C-alpha cells in the first residue's frame, strides 16, 4: 500500500468511494474544484487500485482542517484510513498547531477512529447537516 498525491485521473474512483461512504455527497465537480484550489489531497493505493482518500485545507482560519476522509467499504479495518490520516496530520502539523474536523454525531465508527489519534471533542453544532443532524467538532493539538 502506498499513500500518494491525488491525480486528476483518480477523480472518478475517489468520487465512487465518497458516494459509497456518505449519505450526502459533495459531488464530483466540488472535488475537481477543490483540487484546482490546491488543497491537500492524498489517496491510498493497493496494487494500483485507489482504496481511500483524504482531503484537507492546508490553512483554514489559521488551523488545519480535514475536509473529507473515506476508505472503500471493502477495504476498511485494514489500516488504510490510519495511513491516510497519519500522513495528512504530519503535513498539517508542519504549518498549523491545531487540526479540526467535523463528523456526524451518529458516525460512532469514525468518532472511535479519530479517538485512536487522540482527537478531542470541541463542541456539538446542532443541525449542521442538511438532514438536520448535529455535527461533532473534533480537534487535535500538536505536542
Ligand atoms: C472512518 C474510516 C475512514 C476508517 O477507515 P479504516 O481504513 O477502516 O480505518 P483503520 O483500519 O485504519 O482503523 C483504525 C482503528 O480505528 C478504529 N475504527 C475504525 N473504524 C471503526 C469502526 N467502524 N468502529 C469502531 N472503531 C473503528 C479501530 O480502533 C481501528 O483499529 P482496529 O481495526 O484494529 O480495531 C472508514 O470507516 C470510512 O471510510 N468510513 C466512512 C466515511 C467516514 O465516516 N469518514 C470519516 C468522517 S469525515
């Protein structure tokens, strides 16, 4: 498995992974636009097949910010999410001392995943998502 920079030819595959991972999709056009804006964008690849991705703002209100992270359903619990997040964190901590992200309150699996990295809860934002669901804001400070 390798973690490498996203390439435009990965777009369809990344969108497929996002689609199977979230009820509400950003849409393929947003991915393209974010990439063109120069965000951090990495993919995990196994035998030349993209199995996951992470997107992050390098500077967002002076903090690091994870935009989206997902692993193909058939490749979860194999450590690929960990590899992607670890790489994003190491890049973000070169330029920011705090990383934020938001996650659906019902997404207990992801919250547990982030807890393994020692992310802490900052606050809950009611009705954050279009569905009316609350978001939990998590943060991680560098040592
Ligand atoms: C969250 C997600 C990215 C994790 O990816 P992954 O490759 O399965 O994660 P890893 O295999 O690296 O997991 C590392 C550890 O995190 C924890 N963890 C991961 N998924 C978990 C789950 N569903 N429930 C409980 N703990 C979980 C476990 O401790 C796991 O270690 P273990 O498998 O040895 O028990 C993946 O489940 C996913 O794509 N979910 C849908 C999209 C999403 O929710 N993204 C995050 C919100 S932005």
